[in-house]
């Protein structure tokens, strides 16, 4: 959409003057009043990987310092999340915990992303995904599905760092070789001691040392402290080849979180992830009966990074004064979440299990007498 049709991060429909928001289904701006669709202008800018060492050494942002001059930042007083929203956004609830206790912050020094992955899953699709997921949670309370409200699902662009690195590692890996011996043992049969033999497998361990090189591409780190990292990791299988240049059109109707994990902290996390990747690959190349632990000493060269936004649907469900969060990947539709467990159903399952085991023991004794 052309700049003269944008007003302070709101998007006016050229047909009726209504508000236009990004529609994941058509990948266009769509008017909520008349249904008109306007194509989003695309900019054929190359995706830039910034040199990590130079970025830190020069101690200045090579990315734009401010994120839309008219944007505002809201901070949740309950969980601490900081959300970037358009100035006319009237939302007062936190996307992460549902709290209405938010305050406005100064938006200076907010690093603006240069790329993002647009939403592909629409709000209606996210509702269906969550509904199907909720229906398959057998151990939830009986009123779980009735209490669920669709207005608790929020579309959010989450901050992510991605890193590329040329790695060279010296490694030491433990390899095990099996050998078999025969062992004798005795049992009592019909009141007599009987000797038997059986094979016993032993392992001889030795250390193998070597070098390993690999280019690690797009190792991602969630830039948010406000989402359960284990939950986030499960849904964070994004196709970064679908990154597009940042355009505020894609954010119309959505919110975006300000990163709470800075680039140096993110690189520390990325190095641990790279270590796990390299260890797995080194282990997979070994020829041995067993492969044990791997010790690594890794050098990183030509480290580059990107700061991007990725689409996420967040559902916050409050049950008995406790919040349960579910995440839906806004690109693939994968869902993971936490949910309450029904004590009554747990007791019911335990009782049924005891009865089934008891019945089995009874009939086994009955028919063997």
C-alpha cells in the first residue's frame, strides 16, 4: 500500500475508508468493512547477514535504530513482556498472560527487524487448530472446552535471531566395541540344581580424536523471555527461505514483541545449539558398536546474524487462577501447549487400572488352580 494511504500505521481502504488488515489467506491487505483487497507492495531487497564481530566491535546498530516513529511500546506489569503496537491500537491486554495491567514505554533504541515471515495461518484456521487440539486433550477438566474463548487467541510476530557460522572443531569421542563371553548359572528345577550357560556382552571403550568442519546455517534463537523455551522450541520449525523484506503492511492487525534477549545473549544460546548439532553429526559418522559422549573445542569464523520476526498465534487460557499458554506456528499450523489436568479423571483412570489388574490376577489364579 502506498504511503499516502497509510495513516500512523493504520491502513485506510481506498474504496470505503475502512480499516485494512493483513489477510494471511490472500497475503494481501483486506478491508474489514467492504472486503476489498489490496496487494502488498514487495521490495526486492537482498536479505542481509550482518557480521557479528563487527557489529559488537563498532558498538553501533547497523540496523535501523527506531521501529516506526509513530509506534508505541506497551509493557505488561504482570509478566514483563514488551509489545510493539500501532499508536491507535486500543488493546490493553497482554498477549502472553492476559493481564490488563500494561503501561506505555518510550520506543527509543528499539531495534527494527529488516525481515519477517508473514502469517500463513489465518485467525479462523488458528481457531480450528486450537479447537481440534483441545478436543484431543482427554485428561482436561470436563468444562475445559466450554470455558475456552476464541477472543483469547492473539496473532503476534515474535522476535528471533538467526546465526550462520563456519565451524572448525577438535573433538574426542568415546567409542565402544562389544565382545561376548559365556557365563554359567544354576537354577532349581524339580528340586534339583541345574547348570546353564548364557552369553554376556561386554564393552571395551576407547577414545577417538579428530577434527570436524561444518557450516551452520540459520541457527535460530527465540528473542523472547516471555514464552516457555521448551514450548517455543517445539513449534519453531520455520522455513527461513520464506523471509521477506520488512513492510509494516504485514503487521496491520497484529502485534509484535520487542526482543528481551539481546544479540550477545542470543549468540551464547546459539553456540550451545551449534554444539549439540555438531555432536550429533560427529556421533552419526562413527563406526562402532556404541558411541558415547563427545567433547568439543570449536572455533567460529565468519559469524553473521539476522534479526527477524516470525508469526505466532498465542492462546492464553485461565483456569482456577492459573494461566495455560498454547502456541501455534503461524506459518505451518503446528500447535503445542499446556493445559489443566482433571483430578477426577486421574482418580477415575487409577481406579479403572486397579480394577483391570485385579480382575486379571483373579482370573489368572482361577484358571491355573
